[in-house]
C-alpha cells in the first residue's frame, strides 16, 4: 500500500488554523471557547466533512470525526490532539496531532486502504489549563478521571462556571454523557511535537513515548503583613513576597535534589498584593507545577515543598495555605502501540528512539480507558508555548507517515 502525505495541503491547513488567533502572527492565542476557538472548530468541521468523516461533538466540546470501518461494531482506533493554545504560543502544539491525524486518514483513503476497525480523529477540549486552571479538561471527563460534579465547580478567572461558558458556546448536552466506555477504543495514538530538545540534539526524527510524566499542581497562598514601604521598619516586616520567593527557590531545589533528569518543578504564577512599588506585599499567591515519570519521586517533591513552606512560616512569621489542585498518576504506553510504532518506523526506514514525555497530554488520561501511545517529532531548540515554536515540514511529513502506517496496522 502506497501512503503519500499531501504535505503542501497540510502546511496550508496549519497556517490557516494559526490565523484563528487573538494575537498577531507569528504568535497564536486561542483560548478554549473564545470566539477564535469557536471559529477554528467550525473550520475543522468543514475539513472533516470534506474528508467524508462522520463527526459529532459532546457536551464539553470534544469533537469526534470517524472513518467507519468494514466492521463498525468493533472498537475503534483513535488518534488526535488539541487545538486550543495558551496566550502567545506557537502554531504546532496539538495542531500537528489534529491536522496531521486528519492527513493520515486522508492518505490512507487515497491509498485505497479499507480499515476493518473504524479510525476516529478526536479533538480534545481544553488541553491547556488557561481558562479553568486545570489541563486536559476534555480527556479528564472522557476517562471519568474528573466527575461531572467536580467539573461543574470549575470557574474561569471572571467567576463564570464551566456550564455557563458551555451554554454561551452553544453546547447544551449533559456532562454525564461525556465519559467513554472502556471498550470504546481498541487503541489510541497521539502525534505531537516533542516540546523538548532531545530528538533534535540526537538528530533522531521520531520519538516513541514509553511513559508520560505524572503532573501535580499546587496553589500556595502566603499571608503576611503589609504596610508603607518607607514607614515599616525592616525588623518589623512579614513580607509575603519574600516568603514566596523562598518557597519558589525550594521548589527548584526539590526537583534538583532527586538527581533525576525526569524530575521537574516550576513556579509559573506569582501574584503579589497590593502590587504597588511603595507597599510591602501583604499577600502572595504561587501556582506550582511538579512532574515526574515516577509517582513516588513526584510525591517526594511535593513533601519537600510542604516542608519548605513550614520552615518559611516559622522563619518569617507568615501564614501559608497549600491547596492541591490536581495530582495525577503517570501513564505507561501500551507495548502493543510502541511496538506498532517501532515496526512502522522500520518499514519506512526512519530512525527512532524510545523516550518519556515530561509534558503531559490528553493521552495521559485516555490511557485510563484504552491502550495508548504517543509519537513525537522534533521541534527546533525544543521551544514550545512561544511564537517561535517550529517543526520542519520534513519532520511533520515523517510523523504523519509513521502515524498513518501505525493506524493502518492497528485498524486491521
């Protein structure tokens, strides 16, 4: 079977999708359920219809586009990713997996392939945590990792609930109908840019993911004592920001102290109140991301951060409140899928390496209900979530070819 990727068409579609943005090019800002996000969804549905795929959207906006197989009663083979983008991001994160997945299906169609199992492209809702502070909203609900009751408690920064926002976006179904049965997918494969530098540094075009890191998110609120920057003497201060700064440094140390390259920890948000140059900060809120492929090691970092907070309380006489936003278990890729990817690479004469994903993806949660794997392609300098994020046409082409061959193998 000859599988040929229409690379020119795919690149044009990636460019078109990037134009749905609230930031000027080359940056992409496409927050879920924004006007630009809804317009991008409409564009994708047009492409699905052109490819003769049957599409549907569930109550939270996850969109399914199916190429029905010869035996539609069998569990489907799935692929896909997300198209929402954090502010001032790039055009390849998630979108390569969606439009590349679509092109893989079209390439199989053009090649005369007839799948026994249906092949389904899934566009996940809100992989990025931009709107609600929690990532992978759609796949959490699909896998029943997040209950409808908990989802209804989510609010955006303006105080609007998830259900309010869904209604405004024209989605009126029941969240109880979102979870998928555990036999819905026979296998699921996500194509993605690496979002790291390893493939490029090693000059290897394909990464076969063996595990996805376990993420945890903490919100730490520090209450100190504010006052006039000139009138409050240094010995009398209980500066909430300086306490937060010590905690942020402890976050870095917690990751480094494991001596494992798979341990990462980031203080990505620091909100200081009242935020005036001549006022001693009375309150600071940190949001902390902690990840590892080893659950015990990840939880050890969380414990170290909590201990550091206790030490800061004693040292600076501030109050600290720690809220665990989420703590998810790591995922192991299915040997069935990693082997299928490896065989596809061998058949195509494409070099590959086994690797872990330190970024987490919707596949982490789909792995709770289906055998799951991921295939990575290099991105320049490992850059992602920034306007100069870039994946070369050659690497996109190879990734789509590997995906198409793997989908064909699994769908038989």
